[in-house]
C-alpha cells in the first residue's frame, strides 16, 4: 500500500543537491608543476648557444705531424 501511494517525483533528489554531491565525491585533480621542465629547457638552450659560439670563435686546430716536430 505504501508503495502505491508514492509518486516518482518523491524519489528524485533535487538536481542542485545531486550536483553538489558529485563535486564533493570527485577526487581532487593534481596538477604537475611545469617550472622545473621550463628551467631545464632554458638551461640546455643557453648551454647549446654557448657551445655554438665557442665552436665558431675557437681558432682552427692545426695538427702537425710528429715527424716534423722531432718527436720519436
């Protein structure tokens, strides 16, 4: 008898309350920090530029055969 007197509207919770419950049950989103990766990329970019400048400005290597120097 009790089941016959209940309507379907009595069984449905309010939409706002349901959404609040879903938000509270949702696990927090952990965001990764990006500054360590950006700092590493900047360091390696500066290092690469430094090596490029050093290789351009360095005098050419001239190899002299050991026989001309007198090394035995």
